C-alpha cells in the first residue's frame, strides 16, 4: 500500500534532489501522493514544474500535488518533511553579517547567527508538528531537515512529537572514507557522535573493522584540507571533527577571514546560485536536476532523506545517523538530550545501541553547547528574554556578557518581524 508524503518548504531549490531520492527508492517506498507545500507562489510553480517533469520522465505512477494550503498538504500524510527557511536568504544574510559587528563569527546554524535562526524557526516547526498530529495519518512521522536541526529537534521531542532529525554530513563522510578505502559505501559504518553540527568520527568501520587509525596515518592531510581543520588536531584527537567544529577550534582564524571581506558571505553565494537554479528550472525542456545544484550545498540530502523514510516505512532496522533522544546511548549525557548518533531505523523510530563514552575534550564542549541549545529552546518557545541572554552566555562562540547583551538586543531588533513572542503589545 502506498503512502502520502508532504514536503513543507517544497519550493526549495533542494526539492529536485528529494524527488530524485524518492524515484530511486520507489521499490522500497511506494508513494501514492507527493505534496509540495510552499507559501511562495513563484517558487512553487517553478520548482513544482521541474519536479513534475522529472517524475513524468521516469514514468512515476504516483500523484504530484503543489499547494499553498498547508492543511491540504498535511491531511492524511504519513511523512512530513520540513525543509523551510523562516525569513528566507535575506534573514540568513543578517545571521552571517550582524554578529561580525560584535566581534563574533557569522554563521547560519552555529554561534549567534544560528541562535537567531532558532528563535525564528522553532515556533514555526512546532506549529507544523501540532497540525501534523491533528491532520496527518495515524502515527505520522515528521522528518526535520530544517536547521538548526539539533535545537529544532530538542524542541520537538521535549514536547513529545513523533519526529526524527536528519543531517547529511555523516553520509558525506561515509562516502569520502569509502572512496579512500576503495570500498562500496554500504560497507562503511561510522561511529559518528555528538550534537548536530558538533560531531566527531571516532571509528570508520569497514565490514566491522575499524580502519580510522590507518586512514589518519595515510590520508589525514587530505581530510583536514577538505574540512578546514588543522591536520595536527586530527592526529591529537585520533578522530575526525565535522567541518562545523572549525568554528570552535579555529575561532580567531575564521573570524579574521570573515571580517576581512575577502570573499562574499555564504548567504550571498547561495542567493546567486539560487537565482541561477530557478532560471534553469523555468526551462520546460529540463527534466533532471542541473549540475549547478551540487554547489547549493546539501550533498546527499536526497539520499539521506529518502533512505530514512524508506526504512521507517519498511521497518528495515538498518543503521543510519539521525538526531534523536540520547536514551542512554552516550554515557554522561541525559536521556532526554537530543544527540546525533548511529541508530537502527524501523517502524517504531530510531533506537541506538550503547556507545563508548565521549572523551573529556569532546564531552565538555558537548555539555556546554547542549546547555546553550536548551536555553535557546526555552527562549524561542516562551519569548523569554532572560533565557535568550543566558543562551548566548552559554554559547562558546559568544560567552562574554559585555558582548552578549548588546548582541542579543540587535538580533531581536533585526528579526522583529519574525519574533512576535518577544514583542508582545501590552
């Protein structure tokens, strides 16, 4: 029996990736109806048109629907994918540039930029989750790909929603290590641990055997170059940090790069790429994702999302890296802390086996960032200004009161239109 899948934020330029992922896995997840929901008429028409042409080219038997009506999109959906961006790329540009004025890194998911994005995003996703519970199919799953995934998922699971978070970084590492080992990706499994955008690869298992030590010995220079991490740090940790850890391990260097103005912000780059993509998508002869989409970011997104949904639907129990409650998997962290770890994915969700404890140098950072995430959730849900200021104090990339106080006020004012909870009229 087929299922209905709704994509909230279906006008995203990422959507053709997702369409391809479902097509490739049509044998594992028979989709009767795929609904693309967006609030932007133009994007919905352009992206939806390309999606339809791709599916028609592959003689996809299901029904594709585009709609601005969220209720219609969610009605009877078994899976709801959330890939939205509150405020669009314009808000992202503020996230990446305003913090620089206060001597802080500007990044859309990490540091004060990620904090601002979380304040805008958490209430919206919680509202979608609540409507999914009312309108979706019985036992419907919400799959969150909206950043900052860790904070959004902490809010969702704190309120008891049936949700799983997803990031593509682990799949990227899996593919990279598989190439270095000259092996098929499905033979490679990672000991990928930490929080979303704050993770380390502690083991690279090829057919169950850890090959990370020899990879570090032979290929650390290449790996370090690709993620922007000093090679000596990889040797010191005996683990491979994610790209996002460069913001913590090389804060001063990254800040100098950003303040120098030597290159455009990532938001400006993405804006230009998206303009080009949407122009391509308008071509009625185009019936496949263009190569330019690879520069948009989100490599392996379609593969990760479609694989996760296929496993939830088919109850396969295969191992995937997801964002879920810890529930004892990582010692020294509370059960209700949302972590990013390998877990067995089946019809009842994702269940992780017990993992080795985090090394002290990893644990300390994870605990501090988790404190920041929890305070950010409280601030976003309640419009709590005290919690918001405490969140910035807990964030390792801010941490100083004399910076956090004026920065917090500036972030609130810059995002006023998207933060009604903080600007109630008395």
